[in-house]
C-alpha cells in the first residue's frame, strides 16, 4: 500500500493506492502547510485524514508532497516528526512542486510551476540536478498565486472607487463576491474581522474571467504570467536547459480554473528564451503526482500498467470528490 499526500496552503488530499495502481481511498481536508499551522498541527491534519481514509497499519511507502517545506532542513524536520507516527515503512517528504512535475510528465525531469494559494517552481535536469526557490512570499521576492492575485484585485477595486487608480469592473464584482456593496464596505469588513482576509484567495477565478474585458484585471493576469515566466526562466538557466526540448508543466488550483490566455502568455514568454520549450498545463491533480512518486519509490517492480491505472483512477476520484457534497470522500468499499 502507498500513502500519498498532497498537502497545500488551502486544502489537502490523501490517497491510499495499491502497488498495482488501484485506488483504495481518497479524502480531502483543509490546509496542512506547517508554515501556517506549525509542524505538529500539520501532522495532526494528516493523521485525521489517514483515519478517515481507513488506513490500517503501516503503508509500504509514504510520499508526503507538502507546501510549506521550502528548505531541505524543513523537509528533514517534517520527515523526522512524521516518521514517529508509524504511517509507512519507508517515508519521504518533498515540496509539493515535485508532485506537480511528476503528475505532468513521465520523463522524470523538466520544470514545474505550481500556482495555487501561492506560487513555487522546481526544475529537475536529466542528471538529477535540482533548481528550487524558497517561495516564502515577499521576503524571498515572490509574487503570485491566488492570494496575491486576490489581494491585488481588492486593492485595485478600492483605488477605482476613490479615484487613486483607473476605473475597473473589479470595483463592483469584488465586493459583490463577498456580499457587500462597495470596496469601502469590504475594507471595513476585513479590517473588523467580519471577513477573513485570507478569503481573497477565492477571487482569483473572478480576476481571470474579467481579464477578457477589463484592462486592470488583464494587467494583474499579465503580471502573474510574467512572474511564472521569470521563475521558469531562472530554473531553465540554472540547469542549462534553455536549448533542450524541455517540458514546463504548470499546475495548481489557479491553473485548473484559468482559461487559455494565461497559459498562452506563459508559453509566449518562455519561447523567447527557450525556443524548443513545451509548455503544458498538467490538467492533473497534484495528488496524482504524489501517488506516482510513491509507486516510483517501491523497492519491488510494479506492474507495467500500474502508473497508468493510478493516474486514471485518482484523476477520476478527484473529479467525483469535487462534484460531491462537502465532506464526502471516496473509499473502495463505497463503490
């Protein structure tokens, strides 16, 4: 049995997968990033999901792909703490960007950008060399992801209302999303704690949709594309892959809700540096990548079609989970 986890800044998926690639269970919970929760509380979230999934005993392999473990030292700290829980005979902890890369390619190398609540990037060369970023927000020079996009939209709406900035349809749509009439009312609600500021993450799909007709929203999306291109460009340059037919995979919740404009802007920007680059949206949930990494880590050879079965069954299970009532999960005995 493989225990696979995609632990994010806004949600966490946990799957139990057999060595033949068949999915025993898939459950979803809230955020589990140790950066936001602390180490032990993050582990408690995973423990609760593991129990919900019906895990019995120790899995053969555990692969925890976690947001909020951005330095090798953090990976080791999380691994030491998780190892004491007895979840798996062999346990590995990686940053969640590695799951995005594995979900999108069978090559085992390339560049992956995850754009969910935050933004991060990893590059892996054919010889195994890595290029990584701390991705700790403004203190490490980052901008991007749902939180930054949403907060920028709130700011643009406020400046549109009082005249400090250009007029934008975000002036109406942003407060309306939260059930208030004006940006000023929204600002007061956030300031006084009636609306959690972290909920600005929810605005990202709205900004992407309005970018088709609103110049200010379009400028936010253009900035996001530029940041994605910049991170990928640096990863490619560090690894010397600019002239290779390298795959650049983009994934995460924001790309699962975006349209072709964002992906096209990223591809156009990267082709100026790397003419043979192949830019693709994975279209595959990151939990699939975590499960495939778990299959890769099995000491015994797996069946030839195990990876394909895990990819197909987990993708379908995620789609069913996201269309099911809140709190629902999938277990094999559920049918």
